[in-house]
């Protein structure tokens, strides 16, 4: 196959698989093979928010009053989240769009990636507010050993897939001589790399974000950095939706209803998929250790956070049909759920304390005696 | 008592819940701890296995559920239920 941005062949996308069929030509949504992706798009659009809506003026003072080891916890998590969303803001488009075959899935991928760019923008909003020079924080992301270790495992499955997918879109299937070396491009290997890539994305959304979420909410439980917690709540709401999108893709693949070979791939990769989850859980536990190296914070310590990582890893693995490896039966941070509920994320500006909206508001309450001092 | 159905969770003592309440609310009233997050059907955290009985949703939920699973946050019982929590 040679990639074309507009496939001129008449295609019935209802008969195409999610990936590696004919490329999408007409972006039409009147008919859908998987209406769930259309519903996810609608939901994501209804979630739209802007970082500037959240007032962070109190956070600046809170941050200055935090103990040094707590500032370390806060900033490190922010750096890690910045890394994760830098990756997620671009990679679904680069990796998945060229091989996607359904218009509704294509648009879900774009909508999903776009919302990650809002998250990235919100980190700039937060960092600008607490640091006079944001570069101190941003520059450290590509210098900090602990972050770089994670960048490596988050991006390696993407890179492995993108490299191979580029050969496929350029030369098609078969054996090709590249830089003097023969390279076999097979559909099975492509599907395998795609499946593992999606598993690693699922891990990113389902587990990697949550250590940071827990710390943000633990600060807010003490009425500290509450503006930040509000932003994180909005991010967590989006991530829960993205997680559902990826779980749908993985489960559709594993069921074979879409592409029988994909089901064989999923079966063959089961062990490797489990290892990706477990490796991420171990890394997150090490991350918790790094966060608390100079001291814990009230309400949270390394051990509880590690148990929480194990707990959510179990749940996420079950959701995609994998065995849960850890022996944690109940949620060690039950108060987290209350922060993650989306019901109380306020979306109607007139009902919330969104300062940018309230600034310049006219006091429209008029009582009978308001005109008492008027003389005509 | 036509609005109530019997719910059995694993081997706990069965209890009665309203057909018009989301199942998760009723389970919480009976101190049954269920993981939850969005409480509006898109995150999937509250899924449990349905062993017996039928439930209904006001609108089809977004989260992925297998055929024998239900989302407690947004389903309502139609008949007596037997459910099992994950883990």
C-alpha cells in the first residue's frame, strides 16, 4: 500500500475493520460501524474546558508555604504529567490515524488527542502561576533521570509501532531492502505492535496518572492547592473517558468481531500485555518512593500509595480481560473516589465560582429603596 | 412492595432495593463497598458481574461492559438480582 491522504476508492466503512483496512476517505458520521466512538466524541465535546477558567491565585501563596519536600512532591508530579500529556497530545494522531479505517474512530482519536493538548496547556497555566521562571520546571523534564526512565517506557511501544507502520505506509507488505538490510513487513507483526502500543496507552491513562492525582487530591484534602485540584479533577474526568475509549478498542480487538487475526494477536500477546501492566505498576511504586524520598505528606505515604497502585492495576487489568496479579482487595484511598466523581465538576459558569466569568458581573439585584437618594 | 427487588451480593445476607434508584446508591446504603468514579456510566469503575436477574439503563452507558457485567452507578434493577463484585 502507498499511503494517500484521500483514498479515491469507493469504500463502505461499515465493512472495514478498525485498523489496517482501506484508509478513511469521506468523514461521514451518518452511519457508524461502532456508534460507541461517536458517543465518546459527543461526551468529550461536552466536557470541553479551558485552564484559564480555574482561578489559581490562592495556590501561589499555598505553594510558597509548602515545606520543601512537599514542593518536591508537587513539582515532580507536575513534571511527570507534563511528560505524559506531551506524549499523548501528539502520538495517537501520528501512530493511529494513518492506519485507521473508520471515520468515527478517526475522529475519536483526534478528539482524544486534542483534549490532551488542553491538559498540557493547563500545566503551563499552573506552573506559570507558582514559579517566576517556568523554565526551571519544564527544562528539568528532559534532564531528570527519574522522569526520563518513565519517558522511555511510555514511548517505546509507540516508537516500535510507528517505525514499522511507516514502512508499511511507504512500501506496503512484503520484504523490502532498507539501508541494505531486508526487512519483512507483515500484517501480523503490524497488528501485534499496534495491540501492544494500545495496551501501553491504556496503562498510561489507567495507572500512570493516578499517583499524581492522589497527591493533588491529598493536598486539596488539607485545603491546599485547591485550584490545582480543580484542574486535576477536570483532567481526571477526561482521562476516565479516554481510558474507556482504549478499553473499547482493546476489547473489540480481543473479541475478534472486527478482525479475526487481531483476536489471535491479542491471545498471543496476553502475557506480554500483562507484563506491560506489571512493569508500569512497579515503576509507579518506584515513583512513589522518589516522591517521598525527603518526607511524606499528611494523609499519604509511600506504602499507601503503592497499595493504591496495586489496587487500580488489578481493576484495570480485569477490565481488559487480563488476570489481576496483586493481592489487594480493597481501595486503600477510599476518599479518592469522591474527588473523581464527575457530578460535582461544575461546568455551567453561571453556577460556579469561575472567576474569569464572574469578573465584571453587574449586580442586578434591585430593591425598592435603591432610588431613595435620587432627586429629579 | 412492588417497587422493591431482592439483591444478593456474594454470600452476604440478601436485602431489598428500590427499582427506581440507581443500584450503586442502594448498595452503598447497605454498606456494600463498590468502586466508583464518574457515577455517570462512562468510566466503568463500578462494573460488577450479574449472575442472575435483569437491569435497565436510562441511557446506554459508554463504558465497556462484557455481556454478564452491569454498571451499578447507572443501572436500575428490573428483577431480583444476584451479583458478584470483582477481585
